[in-house]
């Protein structure tokens, strides 16, 4: 299964994204709060040192500024001024500032009290180091939360998708003729169960429809074969009549040929209505034999027309296909060329893996060529019912063949049927 499109992967990804986003927001809030709290404590410490220094300055003429590892203080007034006030803070305006002095970071408080400027510095290097360590902890917490969310999401996805997976397995094993699928027994009474019951109802309706379709095609086939058999019997009886003229016998031959065509067409349509199962054992047909028979069978359609019918057999491929369907495909292509060619040439070329039928007939314009395979579509020059090429297309799709048409109005038409997927050499 492609994990990019897997429902489990998508659910796990959503959980992981949600966990990452939530932990990121929480970690950011904690970091900002901790930083703010640290700065606030430093500021309060500086304010306390400032108040203490100002009080000691007021009570004692000699100012002794604080000088510890963390806090340093300076004063500047008309009476007294610290000699070592850093230039980075000497000219700062009153307030809280962040400054760097000799690669050390300080938080500086500048204030004016009774005509004197006080400068209080707090060394924040240790504070920044603690903040960096805390930031690393928060990054690790975010990663752990993301992985944990992904794991929980994947686990929940497995639990959620399991009924759907069982449904997929059951449906994939179903046969076309199954009218009942006990899907609801595989799932609980939830949304997936409702889906299973809806699918059961659909399968039942589909089975009933297929049964009606099967009965219809069987009845139509039977009801058509009976009158065709009667017509065929009558033709055979008439053929025994010695008093018939040559023209009458020719007409009987045409009637007999038409009845054979109708019988073959009925059988072919019945076959087309059935599902073709992969690996089905179908008879082996010799394409050259079918093509030569179709040429001889339809040659009479060109009687009285200056049309040259040519057959080039460059190979003799074999196909595993129902013979009736192959005969209909070849016959329809040939008749289509004959009906649309009043003068010129019709050529059939059988190659190792393809059949080419070309003519010098009326051809088709771009609009007709785009719709030539549509069911019941008839071109401007067509006199048929618009089922010939559509049926050929369906037969090609049934066996995985490829059919292409190249045509130009007033020039002619070329049809290529590529048999490669089903050729047996």
C-alpha cells in the first residue's frame, strides 16, 4: 500500500502534527514565561540594590557601590563619580537595558536619584546559559511529544481502520455472481457498520439487476434464434426448388448470408454482455483465415463499382478470442470501408501484430472523427445505424487491443487495430 495515500499514515500524520504544534506552542509559552520571570527577578534585584545604594549614599558621604560576582554598581554626580563607569552604560537613558561589555552580557538599570545618576549591572551570562539549557529541554520535549503523538495516532489509526480493512478484504474476494455479502457481521454498530449495511443493500440490488440482465439476454438470444432457425430452414427448402431462376437463387444466397450474420451477431452480443474473466480459456483463432473469409463474404457489396479490393498478408498471427467477436470486428471494419468508397482502392494489411484497413473513400472531418466511436452516432455519409464502429471499439476494449483512426474528408480513412496484447506467435 502506498503510505502516502494510506489512511493510517494520514491519521498518524495528523496526530503527529497536532502533537508537534501543541508541544511547540506549550514549549514556546513556557520559554517566554521563564525568560520573562527571570528578567523580572533580575529587575527586582537591581531595583532593590538601587534603593539600598541610594539610601546609603544619603546617609554616608562616601558611596561604596555594590561589587559582587553578579552585581556591579556605579554613580555619577557633581559631588562624586565612579572612575570606572563602562562607556557602554555611561550615556544610557534612565530605564532597563541589555548591554554587552567585554564579551559579557549584563542587564543594566539606569536611574536618577536626588541629582545623582546610578548605574546597576547584573551579569546575565549564567542566566542565558540556564535559558539555553532550558530551551534544549523544551526542544527534546517537543520531539518526544511529536513521536508519542505519531505512535498514538498510528495505534488509533490501526484500531479505526481495522473494520475498513476487513471490508476491503471481504469485498475483494467477492465473486461477480454473489448476491449476498455478510459484511455487517464484520463490523460494529457504528458509521463503518452503516457503510457495510449500505454496501450490502447495494450488492443485493446489483445482484438482482445482474440476474434480470442475464435472464433478458438469455431470453432475447433464445427468442431470436428460433425465428432465425425457421428462416434458415425455409431458405434451405427453397434452395431445393429446381424452378428458381438465377436471380432468385442469388437473392436466396443473400438471405441465407444475412441470416448467418444475424445468428453470429446474436451470439456475439450475448458474449459481449457477459463478463470476461482474466485468464479465461478462449479458443485460438487464426486471424488470416478470418480476414480472408470476411473479404470473400463481403466482396459482392462492391458489385458494379470501380473499387479494387486488395488483401496483403504479411504474417499469420493467432489470437485467443471468441471467433464470432473477431469476425464481427473485421467484418464491420471492411463493410464500413466498402459503404464509404465509391471508387478507388480498399486495402487490408495483416501484419505480425496489427490489422490495417484503409480506403480512398469519402473520409471524415475532424468533428466526425472525434465521435466515430460513439454509440448510435452516424456520420453525414453513413447509411447504417451507427453501431458498427462502436461495437468494434467495445470488442477491442474487451481484449485490450488498441484501435486508431486516421481520416480526412475527401481523401479516405485508415483504421489500425493493434493486437499486440493478445498475439500468440
